[in-house]
């Protein structure tokens, strides 16, 4: 009885925080952002003084984290009912939610890095909720070691920033970036940008740092919901928050765009050949993280933010309703149909037209590259039926899809307008040749991936059958990483 009351009180408290965070969002958008800085002490220099940044970006994500935290906590009450480690789970859940909240609210890079480490540590303990499951322990260890690489890269970037600008406060750093830069600062920003982008790729499980994510399904479903809907987005948030710096490093943005597009396409291809719901959801997350980083690499930071917001709620609901999805798929007998040659042709020609129209205007080219997968999805949504459909049905479906795209665009415009000044726009970026090439290659990858998916579904010959087997096993990176890890570091049962 006491445990039940405590968990109910916890959920009420988290719900109250969610309501307060949502109110903070509207107040911040209406009245503008602010910065809270702790008074300086002899123990901390001005650069190391903790501070919080309340602007549209941090307020929106703080509200999202609070709402998701309350929903996951309530779901976990039923999911872990009777589990002897239930209180331990809630302890680490609260620790992780606190760390993520500090991460998005931080105005100090040292504080941001500490929250980055804390969120990783909290997720590691949650992944080990079932310490007697060898697969869960192995996946957690893979996540632990690959995350340390990202930690080192982010720490190096922050240290480099301090040496160049003598501050770790984001408001002071962004102000310094508006002034004329020295030669050392200009050359140093290139390396800092590449370090930040690579660290973000690792944190958000982009290829080739993704292999641990599909193997974490041994963890409780609430942990999967928190990870796929929340923590995995940290890399994207890092790039959005540091966008005033990244716009000075076009090559780093081009790297992010190419890595994001490759991950989005490869993740979607592998997802299409998986035959279990959780496997599909894991590879869907990898693909969606690719789309998020692609938007950042194209300079569409407000699009990336809206993608984080929308994907987080969708993916949390998907994991917490997995049972219903399995039941529905068995009832309907859902099966992915391969695209026809006409559909592939239309998607390719449409993508080329989009890129061609945007070629003469740089911001439009970046938007066109991001619209490429949306257009491919539009073509893929064409009704498939053995019986011919009337023009009226086609028109209605086209109208619904068009209305959906219009609604998406309207919401995106509202997000962009609300965050004006908090998020960098494409008009502020001096794009170079590498950015044009990255945008065109990224746009063309999506119709190519669409065609490849059709070939894997059909498997017309032995070659495509072999590719199908490799795709179904995620390119065997999971097996190779397991062999490497168990050889170097023996996998032991986790401590309870």
C-alpha cells in the first residue's frame, strides 16, 4: 500500500512539473528568454559559474521531457507492478530525467557536459534493470564504451572553445562569435565543429555508431520509450544549441548532412526487412535520427527541433503500445509491398525537379534536399489495390496527403516564428561548395534507397538475396562488435 501511494505521489509530482514546464514555454515565447546565473564564489571562476538558459529552445524541450517523463512513469507503474527492483527503476528514472532537463537548460558548457555524462550514466543503469540477462548486459556495455568516445570528443571541443574564447558561458560565446574573429579562432572553429558533429553522431546512434541500439530490447519497455523518445535526441539538441558556432564551419555541416542522409536511408532499408515490431521500431529510430541530423547539416535547425518534438511523442507512444501494434498487425496481416517501376521513376524525377528548382537559390536547395524523402514518402503512400480505384478515391487520398503536408508546414512555421532569434536560420550561413554537393547527394540518396527497398522485398536473384540477409542482420556490425568486446572485455553479470 505504501509503495502504491509513493508511486502515485511521484506521478502526480511529475505531472505538476510537466504543467509548470508547459506554462514556462508559453511565458518564454510571449515575454522572451532570460538567463539565470548563480552568484560567483571564490571556488568557481566566472567561466565555471553554473547558469540556466530560458529561451524558446530550452523551454520547448524541457516541456517535452517533463510530459514524456510523467507518461513513462505512469506506464511503468503497471508494467513493473510486482517487480522487486521497481523502486530502483524509479530512482534512476528520476536521476535521468533530472540530468536531461539540466542538459537542455544549461547555459554553461561545463554544466552541459556534466549533464551529458549524468544522462548517459542514468541510462546505463536503466539498461541494466535485468542484470541476469546476458543480452541486456552486453548491449549496455556496448552503449557504455561507444558513448565514452563521444564524451571525449565533446570534452575536447569544450576545452578548445575555452582556449579560443576564454569563456564557457553560451551567451558570452555567441556574442563573441558576432564580433570579428582572429585567424586562430577561425581555424580552430573548423576542428571544434567537426568534434561537435562527430560527438552528436555517436550520441544519437548514427551509422557506424548505431550497432548497440537494436540490441537494447532486453531492457524494460519504459526504458526503451525513454531512450528512443528522449535521450537519443541529445546529439541533435547539441547541434541546434551550438548552431551559432556551427554556421561558421560549413564543412562540419556538410559532414552532418551526408552522415544523416546515409543513416536515414540505410536505417529505413534495414527496418523494411525486419520481422519483429521492436526491431522495426529500433531501426526506425536510427533512420529518424538520420533525418534529424540531416536537417541540422542542411542548416534547417528549426526543422530539426520540430522533428525532435514530433518524433519523441510518436516513438514513446509506439513503444508503450507495442502490444496493440502486434495484435493489429496479426489481425490485418500487414505486409510491405514493393514499389513499382513507375513509382520509383516518379520519385526520382520529382526529386530531381525539386533539387533543380532549388539549385539557383541556396536556402531553397537545402529545403529541397530535405523535401526529397517527404516526396518519396508521398509517392509511396499511393493507394495499392488489386482492384482499380476511381478517380474520386485518388483525389480524396491526394487531398488528405496534401492537407497533412500543409498542416506540417504550418506547425513548422509556428515553431520557427516562436523561436526566432533562438535558432539559427539558413540565411545566416555562408554555404560553400561542400554544402551544395552534400545537399544534392543527400537528396538523391532517398529515391535510390526507395528502389533498393523494392529490390530487397522482391529478392529477384541471389545477389539481392545476399544483400537481404546482410540487411536483416544489420550488416553484421552487432556480431563483430560482440566478438571484439567479449575478446577485450569479458562480459560479466551486472551488479544488482
